[in-house]
C-alpha cells in the first residue's frame, strides 16, 4: 500500500474514531458546557477531541511527524469547529433561501468545511515545515479537502441516504470528510520526507 493511500486511510480512521469519541463524550458529560459561551466551548472541546484522535493516528503511522503535531492539530480542530459555526450561521443569513437546496445548502457546507480546513492547515503549518517543501500547498490542500469532504458528506447523507450511509451518520460523515482531507494532504506530502520514511 502506498504511503499516500496510507495517509488518507489513517486520517479517515482517526476522524471516525475522533467523531465517535467526541459525540459520546460531549453527548454525556459534555452537556454541562453546552450553554457556556453560546455553545462555543462545547464546539471547541468537540473539535479538540476529534483533532486529538486524528493527530494520534497520523503520528502513530508517520513517526517523522514532530511531537508538536498533536497540540497543533488539537488547536486547529478546536478553533476550526468554532469557526464552522460562525461561517454556517453567517452564510445561512446571507444566502437567498429561494435558491435550490443543493446550491444554497451546498455552498454553506463547502465553505464551512473549507474554513475548518484553513484552521487545521494553519495550525499544523509550523509543524509540517521541516517535512515538506510544499508548505504553501498544505493549507490550500487541507481547505480544499475539508470543503469538498464536508459538502460531499452532507450531500451523500441527505440526498442519497440509504441504510448503509445512515447507519451511523457521525461515522459516515467523518469517513467521507477524513478521506477527502487525507487524500488532499497526501498529495502535498508526495515526494517529501514523510513519504520516504515509515
């Protein structure tokens, strides 16, 4: 299995585990903070838990990642999930509701996902600096992957549905989003030290 495929799979698996852990933790003990700061603390902790699982999976698979990878990923995911709420709310207020659902909702999902990707990519950027000469592409790739993944996941679940996709909506969403981000990041890492070392 190529390293690029491995990175995408590890990223997706980390996102699935993280989403399921975050959903469970925040659905039980996390409810107490759901009203704090209009739910933003809740979203930050939710995102941080996902980021922790994704980063641990990635660092376990690629030992060349620096130790700061985990802290930077946790920060990026926490901030990113808070930003998603703002972007979604803002776009929901400015996009014409008479637009076809696929266009209006698709725009909101894609741009919200891209905002999440920008936050993650920017937080990880200093840690990735010594591992690839394609630093500028890291943030762009993560934003594109998260934007397309977020929109694709929402669209597939909403419009295609079916018992397989809806068996566990959080896991399905995380799988699709994680694969898109993982593939996009793997394309940037191609030819870097991450690819040549295990």
